[in-house]
C-alpha cells in the first residue's frame, strides 16, 4: 500500500487537464481527501484558508473535465492490469440522488412532487483479478441524466439502440477497447440488465469473452424451443453450495426490506445453445454456452436461488463450469463498490450545486472508494504471506510496537493476516464468536490511523539516529 500522497500521484499524476498546475492541484487535493474519505472538502483542509480556496477553485473550474479525471485514473488501472492472467470487467449502474438547493439542473430520479430527487445515473466498470479477487481498479465510468418526461414504452421501441440507456454496456466495451492493445484476457461480467441481443452480437463480433446472467427465456434452435426448458432437460453435472449474503435489514416477510444470510445447496447444469431471433435476416443467430445454477429445495420462506449464465467461456469439464460460476460470484464486488462509494465517501451528502462541480468531486471519490476496497482485497489475496508484501517495514514495526508495546519487535515480519487483525483493532474492531472479518471501512479507518502513527514513528526514529550520531 502506497502512502496517501504517493497513491494520489500514481493515480492522478498523468491526468491531462490542460495545465500542469491543475493536475498538481488534483494530486494534492486527492492526497488529502483519501485520508478522510467521508469528510467534507472543508474538513480535509484542516482550517487552512489557502488550501480551502485552492480546493474549491479547482472543483468549480469549468476547464477541468470530469471525464479527463476519470480517463487518467482508468489509464493507471490499464497499466496495472497486465501480466495478471484473466481479468474480470465487472459492470453495473447506480444512481446518485440529491435534493438540496440548486439540483434542478440535474436529471430527474423520481420522488414525489414536494421532494423530488435529482442527480446522475452512473455506470462503472471495475477490473478484478479473476483467480485472487484482487481489485485492480476502475476501467471506465459514465455519467448521464434522465429527462423529466421520458417516452412511453411504444415510443422507446422506435429509439435507435445507440440512444437507449442500455447501450451503456456496449459503450463501456468500446471505450475499453480504445485504451488497451488487446482485450483477450478480459472477461466481462454483468447482471440481467445486460441481457441485450445487440450487446451479445457486439461481443461475439469482436471475439470478446463474457459471463452475463440471463433475464429472458430466449428462443433456441432445438426441440425444446426456449433457453430455460433446454437447460432443465440437461442432467445435473454436480452439486455445490452458494453462500448468500445478507442484504439490508431483515424485517418479517417483506422482501423489499432485505434478506437473511444463508447457504444454498444448488444443482449445476450446462450445455451449448444457439439463440434464434424472430427475424434471422436482421438479427443473425447467436451461439454461446449456458450454465444453469438452481436450488431445488430452498429454505422455508426464502426464494429459490436461480442463475442462468450465458457465456463464451468453455464448459467441457466440471472445473471449467465451476470457473464460470466463480467468475459470476465476483460480480458482487461492484455492489460493494457502490456501497463503499456512497457510504464510505458520503457521495450523496455532498452539497455542491453545479452538476459539473459534483461530477468532479464524484470522479475523485470513485477512485478513493476503489482504494478502500483494494486494502482488504489485497490483504485477503496474500493473508499467509509476509506483511512486507503489502506494507513498508516502518508500517508493520509501528503496528507491532502499538499492539505489543512490552515486546521486542521481531526480526522477521509477521503475516498479512496478523497485520489485518492489528489494523482492524486500531479502528476499534473486536473479534466476535461469529468470527466475521473486519469490513472495508473498518480496515480503512485502521489503516489511516496506522499511517498517522507511522509518520510519527519514523520521525522519532530519524531524530534518535541524529542524536546518536
């Protein structure tokens, strides 16, 4: 883990903002904001009038393109995605809602007449190392607003595909193609909203790989006639368990309130399919594989787990089928990104009034949210290794002196797992009987505390060395 200043320089140092001074201001501000992701722009200036003036002049500067900030940060991700084997490009959308004064210029996101919500729709692509689950970084991010009065269903059918909202999936692919030399090692992972014929056609045309959860019971060129019927006719190749995480508060039987965590016993089926559209002259048939994961005996009151995964990945062996399922299971990381972005960085509590100012702030905070996630994912991927693989000697020695003040610092560094537990304790985390690991934000708070202590630790060591000399 780089220090906050080093991280900001690495991620944003090459952003092309039209003036080197603007890039320097971006790096300086991001280095301060990343220390306190949840703090306001005022708070991270720590009472300095000059820093406050410089920060808000930057965020309000119309010459600074939010897209240029995103492109610069994504270029850093591209640089670090090579030599990692397969990389999952996990995509999804969310909304950023605001109700404070001055947001009428933004798009309509619903709400009632007295308290309408305005803001952006944001589509993000996150690069994840396939085998380890290590978060590499953002590969793309798009912002747009919705009109207050949108066309009805029949009118939307006449809108060209390139102008529809679901073109976002293909647009992300096109933008990533422009940044990299080859997409051969990339596997796009999307939920049901990406079940779009044009998107599949584009991916197959470019020879790109994907794992997409199906939403529609598409027509197939066989005696079964439809996708679900075709897969249900296949014998189960094996069974496995799927851990379903809790989502939101659980209150009674109201499904909208959330769900309880549980373990689902599922059956797995797989085969190749050919999708035959209604008009083969305008829409040629598509060939890909399907993996069907279904829960025959769900827990009482719980909806059965069911995933129909459409993919270009091979499914000849059980190991290959399992890789497809494990790849889709990592899709939840984009949901975690949205949670960390909104909760950890307080993105929907920002009160900048101009859409451009807000987008500049959100762009910077999106990379900070990724850095928060990288801390835990990097630790999990290396838990048994030396902690010097993820932190400096000064960091772990300071941590050891903090946790064990009466013990001598060992010559050999402890494991990453030891460092994780120690960092979490700095944030007040206590290990419970359930054995739940520390969350993203807990680890981040502990890491920020360790970074402050390490600065003092290294300054004290330097002073002592000067005295002894």
